C-alpha cells in the first residue's frame, strides 16, 4: 500500500520548493514524451515483400512512430511510444503477420534504458498456483507504461519494467491489490532513493521536525514517512546530496534524538517470507486444534458410551454432537478458511480460476450439504449423514500443505539469503584533515559508504565494499565469492571484494564501488534475476494451468451426474449407498473428491523451484546462471567454442626468448623495444616491458621491488628512451620514433606494409617459435629488421583435462583465435583440441558460431575479452570468464566466477541434472492427477470398493506440491565433477 500517513512531494510544496525543485519538475514533464526504441529478431523473411509486410504490420500499431526492417540481418528496428504500445504488442503484430519474432535484449540494462524507465520488484501475497501467476502478469501488462512484467510463484515476487513518467510504483501496487492480491514495493534500480527506519519519533512535534529538516535540505526531491511502520523513504539528487550526508544531517538537526537505520531490501524480503510462513503455521495449528475434536466425536466417542450418550442428547431441534460439529467447522470454514474464499473471489472477479476455487468448491459443498441435511432432518425427521469432518480435515490438510510449501520454498531461496548475509553491517571510516593525516575513526552503516571513502579493515573483519588497498598487507579469504579456498595476498594497489574476510593484518582501503555496483550486489542481482526468469519448458505448465481448473470442475460435475444417473437407472445396487444416504449424496462425495484432489500448484512449482535451487547451487560453486532459459539450452550443448588468450591460456604473457640479428647490444635492443611498447596497453607490450626491466635490474632486487610498487612512474624506468609519434596499429603492432628513427614492433604484416625485408634465417626462427606455441614479435629499426622476441602465454593447468572431459560428455571443443595458424595449432595440440579456427578477426567469431549452429546445434562460447562480447551474444549459451571484462560478463548467460575452465563442465553438468529434475517434477505432478483423479471419481469402486474420502483427497492434493518442491530440493545435494573424476563422465 502507498504510505497514507504522510506523503510530501517537495516539488508541490510551496514552503519547501525552490528553484532546484521547479527545474526538476519541469525536466520530468518534458521527459514524459520520450520515445523508446527496440530491435526485434524476425525469422522467416525470404524477400523484400516479406520485409514490407512486417513494416506494414508494425506501422499499423497505434503508438509506433517508425519501423524499419533489414531483410539480410533479419531484424526490425522499431521506435514507439511506451505509453501506447508495449514490446509484447510489437512481437505479437509480427507473429500475426506470419513470422517468428523475438525481442533482442539490450546489452546493458543500466546504460540502455530511456530516461524514466525503472525496474521495480514487488512482493505479491496470495499466489497459490500458476493460474494466479498468469492472472497477475496479465493485470500488470495492461497497466499503461508497463513494458514487461514477470511474476515468480516460487518467490512470490514480481519484477516490473515500467516508465516512471507514465505510471508509478503505487499504481502498480494498487492494480495488484484491486485484483485481490496483497502487494508491497521492495526496491527498484533507482540510484537516488533511500529507505530508512526511524527510531525516536514520540510525538507530532518530532514528525514536524523531520519534515522541516527534509524540506530545507538541498537535494531532497520528495519523501514519504509512514507512521505505522516508522519507515522513511527519501528521493534525492545524488549529484547534490550523498546518502551518508542525508542521514547525518537528519540526525544532527534532531540533536541526536532521532536515529536512522538503512533498510536492506533483501532483509525486508526475508522477514516477509518468515512472516508468511509463521502466519500459515498459525492457521494450520488453529485448524488442527479445532479438527481434532471433530474427528474425536466421529471416531472415538462412539466407542465410549458415556461420551456418546452426551453427543446424542437432544438440544433443541438437533443433537448436541450436531451443534458442536457445526460450531467448530463453521469457525474452520469461514474464519480460518477465510483466505481461501477471498482468494477464490478475486480470481473469479478477474475471470480466472485457481487452486483456491477448487478448495472453496470442495469444502463449501461438504459444509453446505451437511447444514442442509441437518435442516432437512429437523423438518422431515429423515436424518442423512453429515460430512462436517470432511470439510474440516480438508481445510486442515490444505493449510498443512501450504505451510510445508512455504518452508520448502524458503529453502529454495537460501542462496539469496546466504549471499545477503555475506554483506557487512558496518564499516570503520577514517576521517582525514586537510594535510592527509587521519584524525579520527567513525563506525558507519556499510550501506552508507560512498566512493572515495577511506576505510579501515581489522583482522577477522569483513571487507565492507569493493576497493583498492592503500596501506598494509594481509591475506584475504575470497572463497565465499570466487569459490577458491586458498587465501589471496593483498598488498598496495591490490583490489578487494566486499564481503570477503580479512584474515591477518590490518588494511586501509579506498572505496571504489558501492551499493548495487559491488561484485557481491551484482552476484545477488544475477542470482535473483535468474530465479525470476521462466524456462521455456514452463510454458507448457502455464498453458495447462490456464485450462486446468475449468477442466477439473467439469470432471467433478460429470462425476456427480454420472454416478447419480447410474444409481437412478439401476446400474448399481442400493446396498452401495451409506446408511440413511441417497444417490445424490453418494455421487456428491465422489465429485468433491475429484475437485479437491486436482491441484495445479504442483505443475506451477515444477520448473521455478528447480531453477531456484540450481541457480543457488551454481552460485555456491562459482557458476552464476542468468536464467532458466540458459539452463534449458545448456543441457543440449553440442559444441563449446573457446577463445584462446585469457580463456585456454592464463592471459599473462611472458617473453621466452629474445634474439638480436644485428650488431646491436642485447640490452640496447631490449631498451628500444621496451621504449616503443611503454605506451601500449596490449598484454604483449606489458610482458616485453616487464622482461626488459628484469633484464636491467636482475641484480638489483630493491629497484625491482620499487618498480613493482610504483608502476611506470618509478625511477627504475628512467632508462627508457623518449618516444614521439607513437601509434598502435590494430592487428599488426606499434610504430613510433626514437632518436628521429622509426621503430616498428609487431608481426609480418606490419613489416611487409613498411617494406622491411625478412631474411630467410629470421623467418625460420619465427616459424620455430610459432610451432612451439610462441608468438613471434619482429622488431625493425630505421627500416632494418634487428631482432625477434618470442612471447608465450602459458596454458591453464586444467585446460587439457577439461577438453578431454567435454569429449567424454559428447561435446565437441573448438578453439577460435586471431593468432596465426602455427601458434594456434601448437596450442590446440597441447590441450587436445582437434577443431581449430585461427587468424579470425574479433568480428568473425560470431560468424564461426553461426556456422556451427546450422542444423539446430546448440553452441556455447567461452570468452573473457571485449572482443568476445559479440560472439558471447551470438552463441546459444555464452560463458564469460569471471576475471574478464564487464562487457563480456554482461553479454554471457553464465559467469564462471573462479575463472576456472573446470566450471564449464560444472555448468553443463548442473544444467543436465536440473532439466532431468524438472522432468521428474512434471512426472510427480502429473502422476497425482492422472492416477488420483480416476480413483477419486470412483473408477475402482465397482470392483474393489475403493474410494477416496474428501479429506484423503485433500491430503493428496496438499502433498503433491510438497513432493515436487522436495524433489527440487534434492538438487541441493549436487556435487560438481572434480578433475580427478571428470574423465569418467559418459554421455547420458
């Protein structure tokens, strides 16, 4: 619900609004007319007429401003007004024109969103099955300004992408609540919002003091204070006001009376989950306590004469036992079971059906028939049997199932909770004076750390945020993030990860990334997004859920009609009927059992719970999975394409040999090359520079240490020559001028284009290097080739075993590199890869992938660099090395956090086991209905006299969901294949 106690918008308050607020208000109004632009992949176009058809279909949509279709690229570029048309409408229009369409994901969510577009998360209470999910998603997508909406049954979370200039989070919450569900806002990707718990508000004066402080604080845009929860939500301009400054100003202006605590959204979600589980347990225990006396009167009392005589004592028109049964079951039915009636009512109000409708139909039929039987007996003297016990036990078992389901679902989200627990609560801030001297320390909330802060980390404490070490040295345990158990030495200028543990010495570090930009936050976000996603296999369950309840109700009616007509027509004898019963009552019990036992919950939970557990297990093993679709595609992988540098190799090039082919001194030769490469950022350049430095200072370790600590600015590099006219030539090398003479450092192509002759003996030496997996770097000075350097990048120790393991799994490993053929073949031979594609430009890697995709093969790409991003995006499954670039990680479906190739096997193996588990889940979910519905309908009764009473049907229905969730939880026992056993893997 939107805060109702106090809600102030500063742009609309005359006593608070200044020039800044008016400018902001004007900017928001102007930006509300912004258009959105997306690209759509279109399959099935064969000629210009096809592209014209697609363009016409798009332009016919109200809200589409521009649409252009590229036939050769199979893409459509669409500019539209998000207030009038949504992404899904565009996709549907193309599909209605007879083509297949898929929205192309934007490469970077944070950079590509138009102004005003936010991604918000909402908790949604009352979701019971896949039908509920479909209903809520449909409601959300119909809200103006909402572009995408995904609801996860397993987590009771909804993720909505919406235009904040068209709709607000309160509008979304109200829409969900109007549909009859509970809803609350959790968080969004806004960087200018802070949610605070306020301690110390005792009177109206304190509230007014808080208002005045916020109104006069420069940079505050708007704020909301909810008195009932004592939660303050502040929106501010991050360029004018920092989060810590905001908190400090409020606390200081109250003279210490108010204390503000930053609310962690994930902690709020965890407490809400716990509250839901506790509430369900309370309802179950209350129902059980009232049901036990009902069963006691039904089963035990007839065997105890004294008690039974009391129950038979007539009190008014009914016996005492009837009064007690009616009173107890009425409380169970309408007080404890109120939630089922509310949920069923909202479902029917939205023209949909769900599990609650089935429960209400079954329990109401039992209850109202029993009440009617009592009234009929009082009026006519013909007393039919009542079924109050069936109604009571049915609700009790359903509540038990829901409680067990909340516990099991809570277990599936343990990965998020564990990751959140890694985040430190506090940090020690070092405050400096103008001269740079630390004058005092202050403990602050870790959520209030700002970039540039100087922080102190004590031995045994968690590192509060991502940053750089500026003083001290220590070993840090990073296993909770990277999965590597060995402690890592952190010295001056070393980067550290928030949430890891400082083991020994004290460290001073400078905060670099805070909040949602930290590695830990990004991991949490990736895992959470993956758990929100839907695997394609789930579409089948969603379809079944949409027609399931009406089908079951129809089966229940047909069961009632069939048994009743069969009895009336004499197809079964009267001695089948219970004492004092009739054909209608006999048939009704079969119909109630059919309605109750059929539950779509299990089908709806089959996929999301397995995906949740798998993503959590993957995160614990250093493999981040970005969604259920990635899991489903990965289990079908036929080819894995490896980049060479930084993927199969360590990415740390070293000079293995240096040969001079002129009369120049070796030291002068290396100095010339190092001087030319000193301005280059290429890994080979760094390797040459490091090799030359060691050559010059081999006997001076102190100088070498000084150079290592202080970088190129150290005095240890004063021996480098002055360079002019430096330029880097992509794919060739570098050129510059030293002492007025041109120096070239690079490959054969660079030498040929500058007319530098390569002697036969030099060519032989280079070939020899390349055949031994080295890259030959040629050096020319004043148009004369003076020497060659051999540079090698060592292979990762696990590369060969992983390649062999993939072959055992039936996966074909391929290596793609821009290096020359000789070097590529030598590296491939060393790791055991047969299929090699060398001398491939970065833009050509995607073409190689497409060639393997022909015939429907699923292809995975493993890479680490910016140049691998197009290939990672083009592959069916992209796997980015965790130590790689942010762009590569953004483009991938899997992130291998440990940068260990062994995790490629883990990713594929986990995917296969997850999909197998999902199939088992569907089998379990279907088995309950396929087997139990006919039994409940009485198929076996004519031969075996076997029937399922309604309360037994309720127990089966409840246990179906629990069985599926527990089946998914078995994935938590997953153990990734080790290098020692990976070769024993066989194709399934």
